């Protein structure tokens, strides 16, 4: 229960995608600048909460208890009712889904801000038009919800802060023998295969990188195990395969110390960008204009094809031409240019 005279906290209903949660850090920073004394809590599926814990200014993270795509309206209602005594004065709902607006409504939060969509406007007190959804940067759309209606501002770059000792702990837990710069490969993309540079291309890049003096690691979730196995088995060089062996804090700590990161448009890419890493990002189905890397030391590789960005999970033409046209040597050249 909020103490008498204290500032009512803000509840941020966060996204389930890891990359989107990184971009939500820009909104948190704007809220901190506008009302520095107002606490900010984040409610989201458990998979994205480790990122929320690394966002400066987040006081508390609250697991929703539901995974991405799970409906369970009653569970969302109960989650909101459990928050009624927390004294929240404002809720900002980032996902556009109807279900995302249920917990703040059930919690009785007096000010509930979000974009219109899925007939959920009656659950919001400030239902805003989202006419730029398919053209504006995701960070800009998030930040706009933290500003008065009609106001726009350039979003601050999202940044993350690791828990104390996280880097040392990760390096102790996952030592990498040898000397030379470290290249981390991130072959996954939760959204779908139309965002994933093929594993054989990552394998060819690994071989080129080792020949150029790099030590190469692969990071990702257990869902990326097949790609990682192909990379390590077919590259013909020693590759440190950590896919499925790290938690998100470990992965973030390793990314934060890498000399260069090669990634699809994915959650790990956005984490690396938030730590200002040298970063080469390969774009296929998604748009580098809508979800660009945050790092000022990032280079985007994308082909100018009439069919992209299609924003599909799988290539509708069955060719994956947008990604197959990116050569491993071009990726290594981009990495080397960043490190000069």
C-alpha cells in the first residue's frame, strides 16, 4: 500500500519479446527524466523480465505467469486484482493486444494509457491512435506513450546495466581459451526463419573469422541448438558453442565484453546494442528502419529487394533471397571495418 503523501508508482505492462523489452528501456528513461521520483514497475511474461531487471530505473519486476501468445483472460484478471493494493496511479500498456490491457483494468489503476487495437479502448482511459505503427521506429512508439498525447520526441538510446559481478561471473563460468578478439555469433531469431541468416552461412563466417585471428562463440536459446550444431560441425574450426547453456544474464554479460557481435534482428542483437558493442546485423524479413540496432557502432547489412521487408515469419516466396544474398565475406569485412 502506498504511504500517504508519497508519489504513486507507474506500472509498465511490458512486451514478451526480449528485443522489445530492450527498446522499452527508452521509455523508462523518458519517464525517469519527466518524473525522477516516481517508481516504475514492470509486469511482463517471465522470459522478458531478466532484461527489465537490467533497465536503469526499474524498481520491481512482476512475472505475469503466462507465456507469449497465451490468452487465459481469467489469469490476467487475477494478476491485475492482486495488484489493487499497490497504489499505482498510472499504467502504460506497450503490447497492442486486448489481453495486455486486462491486468491494469482489473487492478483499478486510474490512468491507463495504450494504443487502440483489438477493441480494447473501453479498458483504457487514454486510447491513442497508432497510425504510424507500420512505419515508425518501435522505440519512438513506446516513448510516445510516456509523453502527453500528441507530443513526439526522439527516443534516447536504450541502455542496460548488468548486476554487480555479472561479467566476472560469466567469464569464470564460461572461460574461452586462447588469445585474440572475440566474435559472438547469434544465429537465432524467435520470430521465425525469415529473420535467420542460414546456419551454413554462419559456419562459413566462423571459418573466415578464425582464419583472421578471432575466437568464435555461439550464443542462443535451446531453440537455436540445431543451427549451433550445424555451425560447430561444418565450420571446420573450433567454435565455442554456448547455445542453451547460458541464462539471459550470462548471455548479456558475454555480449557486453565481446569485440564484435554478428546477429540477426533478434533479442540478443538488441541486448548487444544496448551495451554499445561493435555489431553487424543481418536483416531479412524485418525492417532496419523500424527496429534498428541501438549501438552507435553498428553496421546493418540488408538487401534492397522489392519483396522486403515483408514482416513474415517464413519467406512467402520460398527463396529467402533477402538473406541468402548476404555473403559471409561481406559480414567479416563489416566486422573488421567496425574494429578499425
